[in-house]
């Protein structure tokens, strides 16, 4: 990861990190919605 990030600007890195966070949150929300009874 360090070799990839070394060629990018801090702005690009933060933008990519934000996109990753949004995608992760969206997938987590979909997974949680699909679980009708998470305790059983």
C-alpha cells in the first residue's frame, strides 16, 4: 500500500479513503438490513 500511496497527493488519498468508507458503510447497511433477527 505504501508504494501505491507514494505516487498520490494527500487530496487524492483522502478522496479515495472517503470513497472506500462510503462503500463499506453501504455494504454493511445492506447486510444489516438483510438480517431480520440478528440474535437468532
